């Protein structure tokens, strides 16, 4: 089981966590390392309604809007660990 500091809360997409203190999105990697994500600003090509983070959900590009992320509150979440045995 992986334990994150209390200011991190899970988003609706697996592997992405919102830091309520820094107001920044992080992705978790295989070794349990949190990596900060880059924000995407709206422009005429992406047609976003506001600043957002581009994430991947099962191979599909998705956007998490900054306004939606700021509404998240801190709560505990569990990251399942899958164990594979070759043989």
C-alpha cells in the first residue's frame, strides 16, 4: 500500500493526484514517485474553456479543468498494488 501526504487527493482518473496546498496536479509513476504535470492554456486549437491538465485514461487523452480541480477536497484514497508471479 502506498501512503501519500495528507494534502494529496485522488482525481477521477487513476494515477493522478491534486495537491490542495500547491494547487498543482501530479501523476504517480511505477516506483511511487510523484511527477508534477504541466498545465495547458486554452487556445484556438484545443478549444478549452479554461486552463487544464492533459491526462491519459486507458490510452485516451482527457483534460482535467483547473476550475474542477480546485473544487476537490482532501480525502483518503487507496492505491491498489497488483502482484504478478511469472511461472
